[in-house]
C-alpha cells in the first residue's frame, strides 16, 4: 500500500492499491485487464500465452510444491524447463529433501548431488507437485447461499458446504483435485482445479556452501551471491496420470515448459514472476498491525533467539548434528530474522500512521453510506484485538517456546494415544497403535540428538517460565517450580534418566514391552500432555475473544472494494497461483548508498571467509573463477552474473518462482526480498521493494562447468 501523503486528493487515491505496475499479485484469469500496461513495459506475448484452458500456456509450466497431507498449501514454487518434467526450484525449497537423503557417508548438504542419468534420481515420498488446470469465479454461486441474517459461523458452514459441492462437481470423473478459495476476506470466491503429481525426484543440487552462501548474515539482504537452486523431476504412471513412486513410472510430458535464456538482463527490462505466494495482509487495520508488530513478530524473534543460539553451537560442534538439524535450523532462522526486519521496516515507513489515516477516511465514507454495517466494521475489529491480547501473547509463548521450541515433549504427546490403546486390552488396537508409533519414531529419531534436545528443553522451558504470565503456565512448569525448585537443568537430567523417550533405543525397548502405567508417569509424556492441554485452553479463549473480527474484516474490505468500484484491485495472497510484473532495477536504500541491479562471481570471491561457515567458497568454484572459465554464461563484459533484482511483488511461497522475460523465457529464480522493504507483506513500498533473484546463467554455469551434468544442459531448451 502506498505512502498516503495524498489523502486530501480523495478516497479513490487513498484506497487505490494498484497505482503502480510493480505492486499487485494478479489472478491469471483476469490478466486481460493488465495487458496494455504489461505490453507497454515490454511484454511481447498475449494473456492467452500465460493462461489458456484449452491449449498449453505458461501456467502449465508452473509447479506448486506441497505435501500429500496438504497439497494446496504450497510451500514453494517450481518451473518446468524440459519436455521430460525437469524443474527448477530454490535450494532452500528442496533443503528438507536434500537433508533427508544426506548421511555422514553421503553428505549431499555439504557436497551437493547430481544425477547423471535418470536411474540415479532420488524419490521424495510425500512431496507433491501441483499444476493449475483452470480457475473460475464462483462468487455468485457462493453468495446466493448466504444471507445477512446468518451468524459468521453459519455463514462459514454454508460457504464450506457450497465450496465442497462446487469442487466435487468440477472434478467428477476426472483425475483432478479442486478447492474454492476465498478472496478479499470472504467477499469473493474462486474455484481452482489442479492436477497433483505424487512422484517427485531429486535431480541435482549444489553444495550448501553455494546454495546457502551468506547464510543468516545475507538472508533478506541485497547484494546477494547465493546459488539458491535445486532441480527435481516429476514422474507419472505410464499413461501420464498421477501416481505414487514406482519403478514403472515415466517422466512427465508437460503441456508447456519454459525455454531458458542466456541473453541476460539489463536495467529496465520487463520481468514477470509466476508462483504461489503464501500470505499477505495488505488490508490489515492498525489494530491488526499492532498485534503483528508487538506480539507476533516481537515474541517470535525473542523466543527463537534462544533456540537459534543453542542450535548454532550444537551444529558447529558435530557434523552429524549439523546434518540432523540443518533443515530444522533453516525453518527456524528464516522467519526469526524476517520478524525483526519486518518490524524495523514497518517503523521506518511509519505504516501505523498510514493505517490510521486510512481508517479515519474510511469512517468518513462509511458514516455517509446507506449500508450502515460498514460503520460497525472498525469497532468490531478493535474490540476483538483488544479482548484477545493476553491470549495472543500466551499462544506465542506456548507455540514458540514449548511446542515447536524443543521437539521431544510434542513427539511424546503424539504417542499418547498408545495409553488408551494399552488400557483397552484390545490387542488388535494395541498392535495397530504400536505399528504407527514405530513408524513415526523412525522418522523422528533420525534427526534427533539427545544432548541437543536436553539443552533445548531446559532453555526453552526456563525462558517461557520467566516471561509468560503464570496464569498461563502449563502444569509441567508448575511442577518444575515446586518439585525441582525451579531448577530446569535438574528436571531435564531426571527426565532423561527415566523417560522412555530419551533415546531411540530406550523407546524401542519400551515398545517391546509396553506398559500404560509407566507411560502415564513418564516425565516427557506428562510434559507434552500438559503443554498441549494448556495450549488448547488458551487457543479456545483466543478464538472466543476474537468474536466479531471476521465480520469486521469482511465488512471493512468490502467497503474498500465499494469505494474502488471500477478500479483494478488485487486480493491478498493466499497460496493460490498469481502473476506479478515489473522491471529489473537498481535502488538507493539509504543516504549515500546506491545498489546496482546485479552481482557477479567476483563478489563471491570477495566475501570468502574461511573462518565463517556462511562464506565458504569451494575450491573448484575458485579455480573456475580464476581461469575465467564461464563459457556461454558470461555477460557481454565477461562477468558471470550471480543474482539480480526486480521490483516484482512477491512473498513467502514465491520462493523458486520463475522470473520470466517479455518473450516467455526463464531468466531467473526468485528467492528472497530485501530487508529495507520487509514490510511488503503489509505495506508495499514502491521505491524500496525488490525481489532478489538467482540469475539462471549462474545456475546453468554450476550445472555445466562445476558439476559436469551435461545431460541436464542438453535436456533444456537454451535460448541465446
């Protein structure tokens, strides 16, 4: 949202969220409305080349990465670059899968991995790849079922019922999956139909020294020099239909794939990004912003700092621990830094004042509108946030400090169903429960270190105890206070000596002779149960005290849409496929600081620091640099470009998204945003917002010159 210095010019300007081309995450089926602007900026194709239901188009090359349990909750994006289902995504998107395949003997995180033939590619059970078939506005169908007399719960129930009916009708007698997503806070609704593939195999990845070059220091920062990419392939049944992993499966034959350009980019070039942005909150009010800044972001950063510091020391001391906790650390640290940087940016941009100005002008409009409900919206929102504040704070401590801080108590809780199974004396029920627990334990203990967990429990429990209001303390914290005199190390020492969960060996031994009484008394089990019980209590109170918030938001956003009737508007991101367009461009973030629009391999060499795990440069990469052996991937000045920036509008979920030029060719992979505009999920700052991208030429150079994977180079359609 723009800096509102033009409030007096009128409400149309105040609420017009689309004054500049670089802002906006646009629905593909509505791109015709943006076409003239895109064409003027350098787009040389047509809207039908992007989205076409009847013929192959760019949307058929865009992959949403998910998991079988939640295939529509896309965690990253990929793009198909061959007629055999080969696709790029970010290194950090594939990180969990790379880590899962890594061992001390085969450390793919440290050494990288390349399949020089298809039989060397590695399967990743549970990972899904979704490709959009079609989308349709079904707002009228949904709204026809709703009335003003309905409560919000009744409204939600009816929306869910009708959405399911629409999705089922759209996928009947097909191999597709579908769901209805709401837009503009339940004011509009769209049906999305996807084909979801279940056999996704790892093809290649550079070593983490390149794929995560810069680590936490460079994360969310420009300039960057990170080779943030990995490669996968989609497989199907022999008839082309989605299928789980099988030796009989064959590479996907996509309807469309992206040619890969080695022409490079220049300042001012057109660039569009297609992908699955996770969540934005551009329509959030000042009341919601206060909760985001002072509770969610503040506490997430402070609590995770405790965990981050422990993991850093543990991973530094042991290769095995580094491999086991690499993916966990990456997930934790990413939004740890994001939370701090977003708060800084929001304060710098004075976003709170902007939101309050909007609300002031909104109320002037609402009081003169014949629909009196509009004037109630902000009051409902304000009261909800005020009423739930204490519970919002408690939820953050329980989630970040006790549930996702250490891991063992929550794992023990997940095994608590075994207690009732054992007490039932039903052997069939017991056997099934033990089998399920054994499977979960094998996965859990693979990436578990007892000493690390010991330190995490002691530190996270103590931090929560000292900083969370005692009225919200789980029973286990009260027990540590009374029985162990507040000595958290003593509690952990005792727990790990006695608990069946302390090691994989002790847990497997227990499962050979399971005992309900012993399990019920287990200190880790009782800790896990008490934490979840308190969380459920607090979470229930949190939502009970949020009454009116959903209705208030819906009315507020509907009012904004009413004010902007006739203007082009975009909905907040919600993990549905979107397109953004803008240009390659440098920027000046601060006084006397000017950033160019690209970086080169020279910067990698300059940043090298053998004493820091974040800035290691592999010997072979240095050899290639000093030899100037860049092949066809150098720019006109003989430089090897590593990364570049554009002003595209992106957020989490866009990671791995293709950056596409005006001719429809792949020029880069989006992987990050810049700290100066970390406010972007809430407040788009057009002068500072930058999308940080890996230049695809750097990826090709690594595949070709560094890895020698000529088979992959030959498979792609490389355009000069």
